C-alpha cells in the first residue's frame, strides 16, 4: 500500500522580493504617520498678533519718550520687553510666545501708558484657548504687587490684529539692518 | 560698488532703486513709509515723476515691491552738474508696509558727529568698476570716513569738498562707490546695531582710483531741510 506521500508542510516561503516590499511599505507608512504628527504638532502653527496696553503708574510721561532714538525711550522699551518676555517665558505658553514690541508711549493723568504688540505661534486648532490663557497669565502677573506694569482698563483683553499690519508695526523702528560688527562665531 | 561683495538679504532693508523704463539709474534710502532720500543729480535728465519707478528688495530682477513716484523735491540751491546741495526727497505714490525685508533707516540729528576713520558702509547696484558691468544683486563695501581737510589737499580734490559734503573711502583707492550708486546710502552703525544715514552717494573722480575717494552729501548738514520738506 502506498504510504501516501506525506505532503511536506506547505512551507510559507516568502520570496525575498516580497519581504523587501512589505518592509518598505511598513516603513513608508511609519514615516508618513510620523511626518503628519510632526507637521500638525510643530509646523501647523501660525503667527498670531495681539495688541495690549499697559499702565505704568510709577513713571511720568516726558517728551523725550516720543523722540525715536532717545536713550530714555530705548531703555524703557527694553525694560518693558524684558518684563513681558519673563512673564511668558516662565509660563505654560513659553513654547508659543515669540516676542513683544513697544509701539509707543502715551501720557496718562496718573502715570504713563504703553501700547504693546505681542506675537505668538499657535497651532491651528486651539487659538481661542491659548489666547484666553495668555490673557489670564497677563492679568495674574500684572495684578501682583511686584509688577511695575498694570493692565490699562481701556484695553482689558488682548485684541488680535492682522499679520501684515502687525509686521508693519513690528518693523517700523528705524535703522534695523545688518548685525554689526558681525558677531564672532 | 567697486571691490565690494553681494549683500545678504535684509542687511540693508532701506535701500531702494530708482528706475526709468525698468533701467536702474540711481539708489535711494527709505526714511519713512512714504519718503525716500536721494541725490538731486539723479533727476538732471528725467525730471517728470511719472517716468520713475521705485523698487525695493535685494535684487533688481525680482523686486520685493515697487512703487510709482508722486513727487520729487530737489534742493532749491542745486544746479545741474554742480556738486553742492546734491540732495532730493521723493514721495512715493502710496506708503509701503514695513517688514523684515523692508525698513527705514534712521536720520541723524543735525548735531551728530562722526570722526575720521570711522567705519561706514556704502551699498548699491552701481558698476562693479569704472565702465564695468552692473550687478543684479545689491552690493556692499565697508569703507572709512576721511576728513574734509585731507580730501581738500591739492593731490586729492584740491578744495572742492565743501562742509555740506563728507568724504569716505581710502586714499589707496579700490573700495569705493561707482556710477549707478548715486543717491544711495552711506550708513554708520551706532548704539546697539542701529544704522544711521550719514551720507548720500554724490560724486567722485572715477571709481576706486588712488587719491580719489567718494564724496557724499552730508545728511546732518541738510537735516532741517529734510524736516521742512517731509516733516520727518
């Protein structure tokens, strides 16, 4: 009686080209997923610009604050920008905060007012939430006794302005050009 | 610009090109969103503002932005082919919006002093040497201020440099402004990287020639005239 030949176990024998193809497809899929994640988490951010106004009770307005390159104006601008930088760089928005700019100073019957422009990079999907956070961070900080800045009640919340107008303001100072002398590398 | 090098993008964001029929004729400097400062002699041939176009950005072939000219105001005492009072202000047909690549240069106070040997930059799309080719990309060169006394020596310009002019370059020649750079800026960096407009490219004998440095209109000398015309 013929012992029926035992069928060799059907070896699952993938041909090399099938293995290569599958591996490539899997790697490709992983790369696309990673890319999309990176894009939406990192690159899908957009610049948002907000106007604000601060009241500085401890400083009296003086005419040289309206002279473009006066030392008083330059120093006070830098001081305000440093203070705002610290507020946001030590906050939950530190990864979204880009910079701030002092647009101008105005006299106020009890001190001085400063118009400020803030630039953030927010992901598309939660601009509103992050803006509310920025407002609450500012309000909390400016209410503390340490801060020389107070919220100007005439502009209690951040007000968004469009990019072209904002960039126009951010770049309206004179004389900003090549870094000189070139910083030693 | 003779013996210079191509400028990086946004290094000199106030530099503008004055053109007729798409041909670059002169440089100019943006001093506000609607005013340029340049040389009066640029308009010796074409006085009609409508003939002119202003372009901004580092390359002539692909400008960042262009504008037409609304008006040209030439210094009252300027006379064609003379060097004195070689200054003019140009009003753009509409204001520009500033950006990282388009900004204005600071104007110094009338009292602003600069000492000889101070390092300054002159920029432009002028010829790369006397009777040489014209570049498409903005060129820059670092030069030095030379005192008017030295520039008025017999073997230099023999008394032709007046108090309304400023002399810059090297007596050894080479690095210099050249034909087509007229009207462009001579700037100095002051106080935390802020650039001030010291001079306007005006005249010189040849380009980069020994004992013949460039002569610029001294902006501080005309600071009140500029204010009277532009209110800047």
